[in-house]
């Protein structure tokens, strides 16, 4: 038998959660490092307010920490994490009785994108990015959430359905309507 050690496999989220629940604090550090940027970006895009996103981001991780000992691998860790974030966002909207309104410039259309290596191209690319953000901001919150979870977090329709507490077909419809609106906005 060969004595050469095989490279260590990177543990999956479920294995890290089990290790953390068993007392391995370093496992939490790996989980946090693996998911913090995407979760934060998701919250910022949902709330459009960095200070509020910071608060809810902290609260989501506090809830993860508080509930980690009771965690069972019924769903993927990312599904569980984003379900906590979804619930926290729902709590926020209920508490403020406020749905985010579209910004005043949400109806701006972007120009045809130029060569990105010229100053004009860089400006056009930035304008396109702003146009996309404005189009995302103009979507109803439920549609925006589905788009962000699908495209940025690369979650499946089933995972999104579990996170949002809706059916797969509802998620599919929200995604289709949102993508139609984004296409219409970006390609007038």
C-alpha cells in the first residue's frame, strides 16, 4: 500500500455543522468564511441599505449560532441559512410595515455597451450595471429575492422554495416574471 498521504478533502457544510455541533469552533469559522460574502450581498440587495443589512447580517449569524446545536441535516446548510435570512427579512418588513419602493431613477435605460477597455466603454459598463441594479430594485420584493437566490447564490428552485416557504411552481413563476421584466427593462 502506498504511504503517500492523499490531499485532505475540503469538508462540506453538513460535515462542518456536525463538527461545530460537536464542539469544533474552527468549523464555524470555515462556514462563516464560506458564506458571509454571498449572504451579505444578498441582504444589501434586498434592503438597499448597508447599515440595515449590517444589522440583519449580524442577527442572522446570531440566530445560526443560537440554533446550531439543534441543527439536523434535513436540508442543505445554505438552504437553512437563507431560510433564516428570509425569515429575518420578513420580520423586518412586518415590523416596519414597509416594502422597499423602487428608486426614482428605476426607469432609466442603459445605452448600448461600448468597448469596455475605453473610458467610454467603462462608463457604459458602469451605466449598464446601474441599470441592472435599478431594474432589480424595481422588481417586487418576492421576485427580486428569487432572482438573487437563483442567479447570485446559484440555488435550485427546490432550495429557493424551501427558503421562501412557497411551492416550487410559485418560485418558477416568480423567476419567469422577474426575468421577463428584467429583459424588458434592459432591452427596451
